[in-house]
C-alpha cells in the first residue's frame, strides 16, 4: 500500500514538473515570436523615418508618418492586449512618429504644424482615420497627448 502511494506521488510530481516545464518552454517560444514581430515593426518605423527625411512634398512625408502610425496597430496578430510586449511596441511607435513630426517641422517650416503628429495628420493626412483613433479608447490611451494641444505647447519642444 505504501509502495503504491509513493509511486503515485512520484508520478504526480513528475507530471507537475513536466507540465511546468512545458508551459515555460511554450512561453519562451511565444516571447521569441513576439520579439521577432516587434523587430519587424521597428524596421518599418525606421524605413518610414528615412522616407520622411527624403520626401519631396509635405503630403508624401506625412503619408509616411501615417503609414508608421497605422501599420499593424498593437493588439493584432500575435501580441496579447495589455502585455509588456504591446506596451513596448506602442512606445516604440509613439517615439518614432514623434521623431517624424519633429523632422517634418524642421524640413517644412513654412507648413509647420509644430511637433504634434496629430496636427500634421489632421492638416495633410487622412483626418477620418485620425478621428477613428481619437474615438477608440483602446489606442487613444497611447496617443491622447497628441490631440488638442497647441503647436507652441512646451510639451512638444522637449
């Protein structure tokens, strides 16, 4: 009786260890997939930043900025909503788009809308998509600071 109990206990412990290791292995693989996805997105953001630096017209440059802004918004494909990976991706996107707006301000001072990406997109881009982002609570939390601020606001001069 004691022997059977010990065998059952040993099998139970081995099963728990096996399931724990399986879960941890899956999560490690899934994290690698998420990081590869983020690397791919960052490459697109960097490419769009180069296009903003070389665009001939302000409309083309703003189009590149919009492309980066709307390119596979976090929460799609393989990112889980609310995870650190999603927050990282949206932070990288926000910083890249902000750099693009600063570049636009430097390259096209006669058309300047300040360093606010929302102001540039509203003036030279697809305003309906911008309004959609403003009305979407899930993404607005990342980008609310871009809306309804004056181009002269010190926030954009940091």
